[in-house]
C-alpha cells in the first residue's frame, strides 16, 4: 500500500519522500507513525507507547484532510492505499 | 485623529520607584518558612562519560537534607520542537560542556551546601571535545549529544524568487564571508528560583523567568505531571534578553529537592556560573553573495550560515530560520537562496540574545551592502534608500509589510548624524556608519500563541491589570496600564499591575520577538473596551442615554453630545457592586489569526504583523595608534508606529543598541582547547559601561500607524540591536578604511588590518584617502557582471 505524506517540516529520515510504500494491505495510523519513528536517524517519538491519542502539544495529524481524532478509531484508524497523512509539527519557543 | 490623554505620554514607570530604591523583590530575595538552600555541582570538563556519581559522603554531612543527580528525573528529553528534543534536566550518561550541573544539594545553609558539593565524587572518562563549527562538521567528529548520531542536528534550505535570473540581471556581484563570536546574554540578575511543594504535592515555582509558559510546559512534560500540578508565579525579573525562556537545572533541581525534602528550596546562582555554563549567542560563520544594478538596487542574494550552538538544539532551529527569513527585509530583495546549518559543540548551550539571529544576518547583509555601495560609487544613504522596504510590500518569503517608515528613518538618521556635512570635512580618524533593520512585532509560530488580559475593576474605581506577558524590564506593565487608562478615561494612577500567576493568568506563549506591546497591548485595549461596555450599560440606564453615545474621560461618564449630562465613574462602579451585586471584570484576547503560519520546510510564510523599522547611524573615532574605537554619537530613526511611552521607547532603542555595542567591539566568551571557560567573571568578560557608549544619542520617532497595532503601535526594542553591529563596522571602515568582518572588532584586529593595508598611522599623512579603502580579508570577491571590469583588489 502507498501512503502519501504532507508536512510542515522535514520528517527525519524521509526528508525528500512524498509517499511511502509498505508491503502490507492494512495498517493503522499508529503503526504508520511508529514506522516513521523507526525511519528516523535519531530518536523521535510520534506516539507515546500505549497512548490513546497523540500528544496534542507536539503534533497535528490529519488523514485526507480530516483530523485523525475525528476518524473512526482515531489512532487505530485503518489507513488504506492512497490515503494522505498530514503531519504538522508544533513548536514551543519564541526568540 | 483622536486626542490621547495617557497614551503617547512619558508617564513614570509603574515599577520604577521600587526598582531604583532596591525594594523590588527578585527571586533571590524570596524566603519561605523552613527554606533550604540549594547548590549545584558542576562539571570541570567539557565532554566526558559519567562513570559514577557517589553522593554518600555528602548525604551524611550534618545539615544536608537531600542530594540529587540526573537519575532523579524521568529520562524524558525536552526541546523546542518534538523532533529536536535533546536535553535532560541534568545529565545521566555524559557531560556536554564545562560547568554543566551534574548533582545538586539542599542544606540548611549555603555554606553546608557548598561543603557538601566538595564531598560528591564524580568519576569521568574524558572524551575529545568539539569546539568549533568546523570541528563539528568533520566526518570523524565525536557525537556531542547522545540523542543524535552526528553533530548536525538541524539544517534548512530556502529558495525564494528566481535567484539565477537575479544574478544574471545584476550589474555587479560581490561575495564576502563574515563571522561572529560567542557572547553571553547579559542580563543583570543571575538565574534564581524558590520551589515549594504543598501538602497535596502541588508545586509552586517562583523564578526569574522570561517566558513562564515555556518553562511551565517543558517542566511538566519532563517531570511527567499535568500542567495543573505546577503553579508558576513570576517575581520581579532583572532582565532576560532571551536568556531565560527555558527551564534550567536550577529550576528542575529546586523542584526535585523540594519534593524530596518536603521543604522550600531556593537556588541562586553566582554570576560566574551564568557566564560559564548558561545561554549564549551562537557563534556564526556566514557567506553572502549579493547582486545589484548600477543604481544599487539589489537583484539577488545567495547566503549560507552555520551556527555553532553548543550541545543542545534549543531555539537553534528558529535561529536558523530567522537568519534566512530576515535577510528578506528591511531591503527589497526579489530573490534569495539560503542554506542554514546548526551544529553541536562542547561549548556552553546557546539560546539567543536580543534581536535573535536577525542581529547576525543584518551585520553581514548591511556590511556587504556598504561595501558594494563603495565599489559602484553609490552613497551609503542612497544605497539604503534605493532598497528600503516601503508600505504594502510582500517579501520574497511571504512576510507582509503593511506600513514602513524606513525611508523616513534613513533620512532622519542621516540628517541627525550630519552625514552630508561630514562628507565635506571631518577630523582624521572619524567616520560614520549606517545600518537598517526590521523586526516583527511578535511571531506566530504555531501552538498556543494568543495574548489575554483580564481587568478587575475594584469597588473603589481602581483597576487591576493581569496579563499573560512578563515584565522583564521592558516596561510592558506600564504601557498596558497606559492603554487601559486611555480607553477608560482614567488617570494612570488609577490602574495597578497585578501578579503574573499561572493559577489566574493565561500566560502568553512567551515573552519574545517584540510581541508584548503589540499582542498584549491589543488584548489590553479589548479588555478595557469590554469593561467600558459594561459600565456604559449601567450608566446609560441612569442617564437615559444610548450606551454607544457615552464618553469616558477624567473619571466621568457622560453623553458625548451633552457633556453636562453624566455621572461619576466611581458611581457607575458602585451601582454594579452595590445595586446589582455584579463584579466588574474586563476580558480581552488577541491573536494574529489571519497570517499564514511559516512552513518550516520551505521557510515560506508570514510570521507577524507590525514590522518595526530602524535606521541607525553611528559616528565614531578610531585611534590609529592603538586601534581603540570611541563611539561618539548614535542617531536612530525608529518606526515603532505610535509611541505609547516615548521615554521608555527611547530606552528600548538605546538599550538594544548599547547591548550590541559590546558585541561589536569587546565581548567574547572564550574557551581553552579543552572547552573550559576562560573569562567567566565580570572582571574578564567585558561589557560596555556608560564610559563606552556614545555621549550623544538621538532617537527620532517616525510616527506611523500600524493598522493592527494598539493605537497604531508596533513592537520595539530589538530592531536597534539588529542595526548596530553593521553601523559600527561600516563606521570603522569610513574612519580608517579597514573592513573587519570577524566580530568582535578589537583594537588588535584594527591595528593588524591597518598594518596589512599599509595604512598604519606612521605612513599616513593628511586626510583619509578614500581611494585606498578596501577589505583586509582574502576571501573577498567582487566582480562586475558582463562588460564591467573587476573592481576588487584595489
């Protein structure tokens, strides 16, 4: 299955990719984000182990333009081939 | 335009008297019953594995109540972005810089705490140190931070406009390199805090914090507690300048020690600890290539920047962004390409300093602009006027300028410094330098970003203001009181500033980027209007008038068209409390919701409304025998929109400029080859005093009216930091014809450059010879495009 990716930052490990291909037929959003963590060259946590929701202070994630919380199953929503996942980073700083 | 009674007046600062009489209570002055004193043990090495920490002897010392190390905290790193978290409250497996806190002690008195530190035994295994950006980028460079596999934790590449075409269209192109040193932040009050834990386990932290929100959020995440379990109250803060956003080991240690002992714990650092081991400005290496038309109009810019930021990312990714983003302004540059890299090292951790890395970008850009102007024969003032950003301008990276007073700022600074007159005749060794800058009035970066203000109108008719900003010396408490007084028609004496407390205040996202006057100011105006509406409704009933037809002035509420028909302001307040039983609260919030967020991948986006502008001219004198620079006069044309408090605005402009005079000429945090701090005392680390700054200073307020700003005001205080470095560098060149591109511009560097040019005093006769001017840096490269001949190498 192919998942398209959009973001407002360079996702570590897949900076130049616009989509990712997986050798499986189904995959939850949680599994997808865990895959992103494994692709990163350094430690980056999208999903806290066992969490029901993402840390709202860290990430905003949409599936096909709809917030993942509003999708059936939320983090355990099953992605399908051709879905677009948007991962936006949240910041905590000023200058 | 409506006549203003309180806004636009230089009323006395609300905190002025308590500060100058020494009665203001800062974090280090706070005491609590049963309070313990905390001290931090610091690493004597810059890079090492921690093999073991033995605290048993210290714990056994009478009077010692607790000892902690990094292992007393959850192993949850924190950082400004979820992809750059690389910092723990205290280190566990390795130390990253000289002076890093490795353990902390709480004891019944300071001496016992100090003695206990000597009893803690830490076994280190030293590692090779990484000191410079060049070292960090070597393939075999030892990784500095255990959360990252190499020493390049962040990089950005931006491309705005058609750069290739821009350079093709240029008549003249010049490329230069610039560098800047490590400097300390420079606030007066060292880091300090008092932590207490109540019977329910709830923590109260009172610290010297610039951005309590940032501290609050980072600490709760790292300690793994909900936000409601930590209360932060801000006492007076003795300056911050971007050096007190984050939580430090001081804060974490005080909290953990208080939790362990169930007693209040206060930690107050010595200043040598601050100079050795806390936030500094990044060291910078940059390369800029600028193309211009014969007229001086810029066609394209190609820039690279490497920032060495110590062992953490911290705010570094935003420093990288700011450097590239603000090359787009204050000059009209149609096309820019930019590459920025942040690298780790084993020097002290960096944050940023007043003006953020716009300061460094502007130093490079405005120095290069001056050099090119000289090459193509365009006067420095004209060079800036040709390129100055004007009203309704959108930069190549998407920043929207509504109102720009920059052209008038340039003209005014030139007039005040007597630029034209100086070209006819000037004493030997004297010169004038210019630079301009722009700064946003508070960036919107995502996440929580609004500002809110709550007003409580007390039954005696006086108002208490509570806002989410932080008074760090910039005068925000006073300007908010002025705005509220103006809206409610009250004298400034009737407005009091309340306490900044996370239990009752919705903190701003942070106190940074010239945001306070603009964002919280708008919220203050809206809160006052909310209160005004409630009072108007009460008064209208009595006066038999339309609430919208009422005017508030001189503690009275009256019908605008018939001023004799009115009532005392206090009477309306009492009617609310005594007849309706209704409390009077005004609530206002403001956020720039209509701007695009920055896309961190491309650097595109509109960051803020209310771009403020400045043009700085500095006249100076160079002693050609000693290389000493004496600053004689500074003249700033400053566009901060409508000045709310002109005297305080002067203070902000001059303060920002003075701050960077030290950066330009004398300050530098020095390290030995093992990464140990060499000048961590005020005796050895030189900052400018009143003897080092210009005797004559002029701030000309260029009044503009920002459509989004409260009363038309913009932010202020950081633009002058951004315009000062290049003004000094350009002034030195104008004075003696040597171009120093490596900060600080010390007497030694000037003398060496004079020697290299063969223009040392002994060989000079008469006036400055403009034809012999040039740069003393071999990396310089200037070329005339197409048919013109190369102009460098005079």
